[in-house]
C-alpha cells in the first residue's frame, strides 16, 4: 500500500472531475493507519501545474473520479499511481483504501460499463483501468 495519497475534494466527496478540482485531501498511511492529513488548495493551478504540485508534495497515489487522458498519462509518467473512476464520500473512500477494500463496483461512477449501465464517454472503462495500472476487479 502506498504511503502518501491524494484525493480531489468537492463538498466532502471525491470531486467529479480531477482536471477542474480546486482542493485535495492528502493523507499518509503508515502501518494501516491514516496520519498527517492536510488540505491542498490548487484553485490557481492549471491541470499540469496541479499534477506537478502533487508530485512536489511527494504524492505516490491519486484516487479520483473522471480525469482526462492527458493528465492521467502525465500522472503515471511522473511515477505516481492512479485509481480513476471512484466516487463517494471522501472519508468512506479513505477508509476503504486503508483497509484494502476499495472495490471498484462499490465506489464507481454511475453509468460506468462495469456497473452494467453503458454510457459511452462518461467514465473510464474497466479495461482502461486495468491497462493503466493493472488494478484487479474485486467483487463485494
């Protein structure tokens, strides 16, 4: 499990679009416990500046909802891991990540293919997530 994780925030939920999110919660995980939690304001940053700033914060993992392919590729090229397509209350997502139960089908965006509701272009497809970071699908 990665030690430093960032999640874009909007009203205590995972922000619907990484590219335009203005705040992040960043937390450290040590021995299965969340520590060193703080907020990062990126309202003045472009998408590329936002990614660079997260890298300067030593972020190792980003959990987000929708994200453009350009920024997703930039994140992975900088050595950070990415779990896209996640929605929900940020505290629930953090707890699921820490307890290693961040199940795609429970926290996925509505309309995503793996929820059996196909709407093209509204979320990263399951196979894209597998291709991006080798994330395995787990059922509840």
